[in-house]
């Protein structure tokens, strides 16, 4: 069975600090990987996705993620966070032969001005 | 905004009642997936509809059922409501199954008393 682990439940950073949120998945086959963000009071939005090719993917708002197949990881990074990045971040996996997303439990990011 | 709409926004029901939630998919999308997001958790896959047929189901009992209409809008029905059904119900649409990205609506907050 597939599963997704997000190790950080709540991360608190000051503005301009660098961010890295961990995501590990368990699945033996080929996967698609996603990061979604949920800003306070808003719906889930796609931040970035990896299907194939360059394992370093860039998304919106300066976010990027790196797929490391040997570590089953897809960590999210941003070199300098802003107060407006305060949100809940979800990592999700979709096996390419399946049709549903498996989500992690989410990481709440609080950025202090 | 993704173009995926859901109604109603909020709903309060009592245990044992039945509820119907509605979702309009984004233009050009023929696939709708439903997820349940309990407080403090990531979304969990309920089922997916592709061209009016159920195309996969998560670990939810049969009292969770759905429909997809010719215009690709969808309904989620829950019978015999239980207290644990209280959650945010999310609808996501995509252009197809498998590798296609899912775009989420704002959700319906269901409270069961």
C-alpha cells in the first residue's frame, strides 16, 4: 500500500529564512509527486509537480522540490520565505497506474514577520 | 481559482440523516475525484468518476456513494451519517485519469451532530 510521510508537523520561521519540508513515500513502482498548499481560508492549490525528467522541479512563488528516487523523497524548498507563505503544505503521491492521490498529514508553516 | 465549484459551503446534519454534496468540474475536465479531509489530516480518497462510471474507490463504506452526470458534474451522497463523518469534503477534477493533475474546489464543511 502507498503511504506518504511528512515529518514536520509545524514549522516556524522568520521572514527571509530558508525552508525545507520533508516528504517521503512508500511505493515500489513509478509515481507522480505533488506539493499542494492550503492558505488560511482558501482551497488546496497546486504548488508544483513531478512526472518525469529533471528531478529538480520549480513551482510557483519561488518554490522548488527535488525528487530523489533512491531515498523515496520529494522535499520542498524555498531559499527565502515570506510572511505570505504561512499556510499548510501537503505532499501527495499518485502511482502512475492508479488514479487517486495519497496525501501526507501536512506541515503547517508559520512565518513570523 | 481553479474553476471547480462545490455546494453547499457548509452543512449541519444530525446523526442518521442523509446528505448530498455537489461539485462542478473545471471546463474540459471529464474526471472527478472526492476526498474527505478530517481536521488536522490530509485528504483521503473516497472515489473517482470518469465519464460517468466509478473508476476506483478508497477505503470507505458503501454508504458513501456517488454519481457523475453527462456534463461531468458530480454528487457525493452519504447515508446514515455518523459523527466521524464530520469533515471537509473536497472535489477535484482532472482532464483524465492516471497522470493528469487534479485541481481542487473549495470544499464543503459537513458537521454531524
